[in-house]
C-alpha cells in the first residue's frame, strides 16, 4: 500500500512530531491491508513504539503509540508490535 493512500490519526502525528531516527518493519497483508511497526530509542533511554494497522483502502484500523516500552530493546519492541499488528490486521475481512 502506498504511503500516500494511508489515512493517519492524531496518534501517528504525535509519534511523528518527535524527530528522532527510527527502525521499522512493515508488510502488505493478503486481505489488502497493511501493518507497520516503528521503534526508536530517545537520548534519555526511553524506547518508543508506533504500530499502525490499515485496511485495504488505507483507513486506520488501529494506530498505537507506546511512549516507554520497558524490558525490550528497540528491535524486540518492533517485533512485538509487528506481531500484535499482524494479529489485528489478519483478523480483518478483505474489502
């Protein structure tokens, strides 16, 4: 799914407002939807995670921003968020 076709919510813009480099993982789903998981570590050590799940027409099914993931590295948080997003996204019916 093209980035331009995704509709974003306030949650995404709160995440994006912090201008720090991040890593991400994403996938197009068989039902036409899309999942992305993005993680970053701030200078103060906090690990932040954004997970977005979108329908085939780009509408957000869910967007979640966790300000402080505890007990995980950035990569572990991204994988955890991605798996969570896949569970939600794969449960959606195709449009």
